[in-house]
């Protein structure tokens, strides 16, 4: 039988069969392709080359006569089976890499895929808020997010997912599967996550203004931290003690819970939290307040000198781009050419004066794993009753 248009019934049946087979093949390919939340491909994007180190155990073995000592770059690719925290996860958007640092420095590095244009990964200071081996996105139609570590409640997390070689997510940080599994089992809720455009490795720092535990803090430290550059009004926080007392109560066998101290130049305040518990905030004095501080994250890594002091490191990232701000405001080229310089980590500490009450309360709670964040920016609206302090950097 010939149908209108000259197509026989047999040919029509054959065409339908071909269409069904093509659809079935398409569904099979989609099912076999690794899926992840917010995945879209952009073939015209620049690709990032990264040598991925796959975590592997380092097992001691007898050295054979033909073996030679590993080179320095080879040593860097090996890890201890049990790295010690506190951990710092540094996400570098420009290089599309993530690095993990611990108590003894660099631990591991892996390639990533961050937010694509229109859906960028937010930059700033975060912590791991929750974890799940198998999570489905409640924003992107239940898309799978295996080995998920959440850093905001607005939909940003680290998880295993495809990495096409360029930013391709809706804001999440996609990790290689093996690395995502290893990182998931290495870190805990509360681990610090720093998202920055350029590389920002931690460096050791010593400064008398960095906090010490109350039993270690001497009069010199308290004077250095509280001597004002300008008169400071008396501060009273009647409810601060009530907030600190229950938060600080712990079983004798438990290690001290770290605290986060945040000094905001924009708000001229210091905010203190212990985990997800808000303790108190007070006004601070910042010398030369119109000049940027930058953003610096100081972390108490461990006790040192037989437990008589704390060892600190610092990660520094710049705040807003002064050139871009000047251009948007219509400033002259001369003004754009000479942006105000950010303070280095030592200068930033020297410019800050905290009230004596704040020093005393913080010294009572400070312990390894605690951190001091100094920034030109304000406390983010993402900070809530179920987060640690979150600071967004433009």
C-alpha cells in the first residue's frame, strides 16, 4: 500500500523502528554518563590543565639497592594515611584547583570545576556545614551530588561530579570522585573552606596580638591587644556571660571546641561564635579606617613550646578590586592607577584595637582550631543560627 507522500507502510514501520532505537541509545548514553547537580557543558570555555594526584596510601617498604631517594616534587604527591587537622580547604577558581592543608602544611591537590558565567561560585570564607554520602539537589530536579560537603544553605557544596576542564557548574565545586571520597572521610563538619580567585597558601605567623589561652596569656598580650589608638567608649555586654557559659560547658574528656572571631572594618565590630552558636559582638577601633585591611584568616594550628603558646598560620586574600570600583564611580585614570594598598597580615593586626572585655572572653575560649578572620567586608547574610561565620569577598 502506498500512503500519501509516497511512503510505503513497510518504510514507515522501518523509520519508526529507527527512531525508537535512536531514542533508546540516547537514554542509555545519558544513564551511563556521570551526572551531577548543575552540570552544563561550554565547549568554547578555556580549558585548565592540572596534574591530578590520586590519593594513595604510603606504605613503608625495604629500600632496594637500585632505588633512589624521591625528588622534592615526588614527595609532595604523597600523603600520610592519617593527616592531622585543623584542615583548611582552599579553592582556587583561576587555576580550577583545590588544595588541602593541615597541621603539617600541604596535604593534597586536585582539579575541580566551579561555577560557570551567570552562576559563579561565591568567594569568601566558609566552613563545612553538613555532609552526606548521597545527596540529591532540591534545586536542580534531584540531581545527584555524591559525597557532598555543604558550605552554604543557599545551594553551594563540594561534591563528586564531571570536570570538563573549565567552570561548568551552577556554583558547586565539583571534585574528582576518588578525591571527593577521600576528602569526605578526612574532614569533619566545621572544616574551614576558603574560596579565592588566585592561589592563597597559608604561611606561619607570629604576632603578640594573636590570642593565647587565658592560662597562657600574659599582661603584655592583653595590653598589646587592648591599648587603643583612639579613645574607646566603655562597653557593657550584660548577656555575653550568659551566652558564653552554656556554650563553653563541655565534658572533661572532650577537647575544647574551637571558636571563630571575626573583625569587620565595614561594621567596626568583632563577632565571636563557637561552632554554630553566637556568643557576643562588640565595637572595635580600627586605625586609618578608610584604608583597606584586606581579608586575612589566622588559624591556631596547634600548641607549641611544650603547650605554653599557640602556633598560628594565616591565609590572605584581597577584598574588592579597587580599580573596578574607581571605574564604576567615574573616577579619573589617575585615581584608578593608584588604588589604596591592602594591609599585610601583620599591619592588619596592628591597626585593630579590641575592647579589654573582648580579649578576656576570647582568651577563655581560644584553643587549637580556632580562627581570627579580619576583613573589610561585613558579616554575610548567609551567616545564620545553623552556620559558622561566613564572609563573602567580591
